[in-house]
C-alpha cells in the first residue's frame, strides 16, 4: 500500500538525518529504498543549467558527471520529459540510445539505468536516476517505489529551500547536497584565459575532460588551483608546475 | 458541536488542503498505529499547533472517545501543551489526582485507565510545531530505548508534515529554487573570471565582488551577471580597503 511505502521512506530519511546530517541522504535513501545499486539527483536551474545535487556512490557520481560532460543520458532525458526513462540492458542498447553515454556508462559499471522526472504536479524540478550493476528491468513494485521516491525528493528539496532569503540558495541545501560549483569557477577562469564566453568555456572544459578521460570535477579543481590552464594562442591545454597567486 | 464532529471537521479541513498523491493524514494515522506497536504504550496521537497556538489532534491510533477526549482537553492544558511551549519531551510522567500542574487533564486520563503520559516534541527549523502524544495503561516507566524510538517517530511525523506543507506551495518554491540556483551559478562563474583577471584566489575574488557591490549599491547577482556577460571587466572592480576592520 502506498501509504505504507511512503512511511518507510520517511523513516529511512529520519534515520539518516539523525546519524549523518551532512550526508546528502536523499540519494542514499533512494538507492536503499528501491534496492538498486546507486542513485543520483539533478536539478534544473532557471537558466536551464543541469546541476548535480547528490549521488549515492562513486559510480553514480561518475555517471552523473558523464551525462553532464556529454549532454545526454537517462537523467538528462528525464529532466525534460513527463515519463520514466528505462534502459534495462545498457551493453546491448537495443534502442540505440545515447551513443556517447552508453558505452562509457557500461564501462563505469552500469548495466541498467532508469530515470524519473522529479516533479510536484506539473512543476518540474529535475530528475532522479538509478543504475543497477546487472542488466534487467525493474519490477512493478520497484517502479512504483521509484515514482514515490521522486515525489518525496521533490518536496524535500523544496522544503529545504523554503527557509532561504530571496534569490539565495538555502544553506540547508548547500550543506546537505553536493552541488559542484568548482566547475563554474573553472569555466569563469577559462573564459578569461581563452577570451571566450563562459558558455563556450564550459563546453571546452567538458570536451577536455572527456578527451583525457578525467572527471569533470577533477579537471575543474585542477584549473582552480592553477595546475591546468588554457592557452588561447595554441588552443591547447597546459599543465603548470604551480603558479603563485595573491 | 460534539467532540466527534469537531475532530471530523478538523480532519476534513486539513484534507481539503491535500494535494495529489500525498495523504498526510493517512501517513500520520499509520504512524500512530505503528507507534503503539513499536513502543510500550496503548494509545498515540499526533498533535499540531493551529495558527492560534492551540494544539489539535490530526491523527490518532484509536477512534475511541476516551482517547479523543484526552486529546481534546489538551488544546489548552496538559503535557503536550507544556511540551509544545518548552520544546522539550515530557517522559514518564505519572498521572495523579489531584494534580496542580494539570487539574483538568490528569483526573480525566486516570479515569480512562491511563497511568502515564508522554509527549515528544515535533521540531522543525528550531521551532516546535506540535507533539507526539502517548498514553500508557500499565504502571512503570518507558525504557530509554522506547523513548529513542518514540522521538524518532515524532521526527518522522515532522517530515511528513513538512512534505505536505511543501506541496501546498510548490510552484513558488520551485521558482525560488531554480532562480537561486541560477544566481549561484552565475556568481561562481564571476568569481572564476575575477580570480583569473586579477590573479587572485577565489576567496579574494569573492571579497572583491562583494565590496564592489556594496560600494555601488548593486545586488551581488546583478554585478556577477555583468561580469559574466562581459559588460564589466573583472579588472574594473574596486579594490576593497586594505585595512579592513571585521
């Protein structure tokens, strides 16, 4: 019964909030509740920027970064759709979806991926995605559980925002979830280094991360600490030995 | 109005505010039942403060009039009122007759066969919004383990209320969230640009943005947006005064 399952979710959340107040419990609870290997949540900003909110393990984090880097995948699709996305056998990929994402996601350890829009009624916040380390479809009850979890996550995130002053991200959200702002800091730096727009700098960062098989956030951090920079004259990326700065 | 009609009216009023698939009364009723199973008590109810500050029962483990009457009396006097006002649990209070503390409540509770009463605060963002009210017929005290479980259930009830309240305001909250997220992204991008342009670290860059915004009476987000859009260069910002008194 749905109420029973909902109460279970709320109990899992309460349990985690007591013991791990900074852990970004939404994703961990999502994975535990649906009995899937990992989960991730993404939000859409008003500029239609797609931002990772939390991931429940290292592979989920990798998958989320991959989607942001290549701009395609189940979470991206679910963000912009009204229905669930499901690929129960990523390696086989019968429907020929996500030609950049799929092989790399398989290599990372995802054999099935599922994603659900995070909404309250018609209001769209983002998406909840799952992966499983073996192929196979979701059972009917897993699917119902995933929908329910998406609904709870939507409300939980909004409730965290409810206490914040206007135009400010709630402190609770910053504490509880793991937005990766270093990517945007790095984009700002690259924009000035390369005399390009921030939008293009983001694209350049993603492309370089993808080309060097590095995670986007690792690359961004290296840019921020000035180990990596962009040389506009050669159009090449440079490794520095460590500059000083004020 | 009879006590029963009053209770039903309250529930109906709350039910009118329920949105889509989330039935908060259902969840809280189930929680109250669970409470009686999980903790060594005989009746449980969730009390919420009305805007006027009176406590009202919104869900109960029992429909018996003897139980409901005891909730009703606690609108203005009783352990839950004290718990709500102080924000602290009231545990293992033995009822006695007469009782200076609760002259109306205690004799009635004893008359209905209860020997002790317990109230756990429901706290949200530093405020108490209500209480989980427990009644026990057996003599003796609740164990420490039971108290921990009971507080945990009170926390779950709080999350359920929060989920419900959030769905009432979802559109507004989501706009605020997606705008706040967008503003935050722009600020991080501007930080990167300013850091690069001036060869500063991120903290120094942020300080520069903030003090320039203050000096020119600009919103931080709108200043950041000018930097990112290129209408203002990171090198044109006012350097904050060197000797800053914090």
